[in-house]
């Protein structure tokens, strides 16, 4: 039997085909990250070391697939597929997913991601939005089976009523938590603008750092940041914190505190109304008092004014009586003068009227000579082209249509 001879490349491809048959999807490898390196901002290389034995395996990944912040010394569990790189003849594991193991790794990854998001400005106070004081529609993202759900609704209804709550139930921990929370934000974004909630509440009860992992996930934090609606995040107890807390527009210490932050207390509003009424009463009292003072002052001024005018009127009447007697005497003389003047005016008016009547008759005859209709009746005509009067033959050309107005009627003609 002839021995099969392979090239190096063919042999390595055969090895890779054989390695591809290993069901890597069902195998999870756990170990410690050593010699972590990031190249060109997108290629990740590190070794995965066994904690108990002198064994390690080279790993390769891209930042597009592995978004969980990791560094040397972290304990992780990874899923991937094995491959021998033909160019270097090096066995490596192509990493598909990375999950942190242990509180230490989770805490360190949390610190790294927190710094990254802070540097990008996701925590900036200047971008945080205000929520309406009296919201009519609230979006709620949490587990329907969690105590946080019941606490939130109880406090909400105790403080204020009549608020519509649109609840999208999600897992708040475990492998389904992150995709379900992301889908909930997307579902709110897809609603018509008039149906969207005025604010979204993302909440859950307390727990360990591992329990809160979904609220420390980078994609969830970015979903909170990118939400077109303001977001209130209330996670765990007062001592608990998550990346979503820092990104949210308002951070609540607990689910109950989230309900307290989102709606006012009816008792507080009642007290504010009472205080406002008292202040309005005091203000109205001050205004009425000031108006009364102004009215009294104006009345006093008016009284003095009337007294002065009455005195002036009395003096005027006395002067008028004296002047009237003189006027009566002058009126007798004036009447005689007027009677003489009337005779002269009648003569002058009669002369002027006769002259004006002659001039008027002349003008009437002159205006009659300018009457266009009478001019046309004498044999003249008006020629128009396109409703404009033609004043020269040069304005016409063969083929033009003209309108001719005569003393009696009109007609159209074509120029030849």
C-alpha cells in the first residue's frame, strides 16, 4: 500500500477539519487569563491557564465578539473552537464568548467598564434629562415575579393615582436577562410617539455582583444612554450600584425610591396647594390694601380738583354776565351791519352764479366732445390686439387677429 504524502498546508487543513468536528459549542473551558494583549484596538490575544496544573492554551478573539472587559489575572469561562494557524503552525482557540467567574473578576471587569463608559461621557450630568412632575404614562422594565415589581406599584399607587403603567416583563438575571432588557427598550422605541411612556423605570431587587450582571452589561448601559425617553434606574438596596444607575437620567436607591422619585405624594401636593392658597391670600390682602390707599389718595386729589373747578366756574359766570351785556349791545349794531351786507352779497352772488353757469355750459359741451362713444359714432373705430389698443400699423403682422370696436357693435378680423 502506497504511503500518502501531504504538504504542510494540506496536513494542517486536515488537522483543522478534524478539530472542527469537536462540539465546541457544548464545551466550556474555565481558567485564568494570562498575558492579555490588545492589538490595533481590535485583536485580542491571551493565554488561558489551568489553576491546578501546568497547562495553558493560546486564545484569540476580536473586540467585536468579546465586549466584556478582561485583563490578566481574571478567572473566566470561554466557548470557542480550536484551530491550528497554518502560517505559524500554532494551536489556538478562537473565542466566541467570555463569561467572568467569581466576584473578583466581576468586580475588576466592572471597574474597567465603568472607566470606559465614563471616559466616553455616558455619565455626564449635563446630558441627563428632567422628567415631568406629573407623568401620565410610565414604562416599567422588570420581572413580574420580583418583589421589586410589587413594591414599585404599591408605592406608586399610594403616592399618586391615575398613572398608566406599561409593564414589559423581563428576566433580571441569568442568560436571558440582557437580550430581554434590550428588547424591552427597543419595544418602547418602536411605539408611536403619542403612545410612548414619558419616562422608563428599569428596576430590580438587590443581589450580589453576579446577580446584578445584566445591569452592568455594556449593551444594556448603552441602551439606557440611547433611550429617547428619560430613564430612572432603581437597582437593589441603597448600597448596591450598577452601571445603569450612573447612565440613567435619575438614579434611585431602591425600587420603592424609584416610585417616590417618579410621582409626587398626594399629601405633599395637598400641602403645597394649601401653602399656595395662603400665600395667594396674603398677596391679595397686600394688593387690596395698596389699591385702597391709591383710591383714597385719588379721591382726595379729585375732591380738591372739583372744588377748584367750581370756584373757577363761579368766576367765569360772573365774567360772562358782564360780557353778555356788552355783547347784547354790540349785537344790535352788528345786525344792522349784516342787513346792509346781505344786500351787497346777494348782488355779487347773482353775478358770480350767472358767470359760473356760462362756464359750466362750456365745459359740458367740451366734455361731450371727448365722449369715446360719440367719437366712434362719427365713423371712427378702436383696434385692439390681445386686448391692447393698437396705435401703429407696425404693431401688426400677417396672421394676427384683431378686435375692432365701432360706434355700434364690434367684430374680429385677421391681418393679411
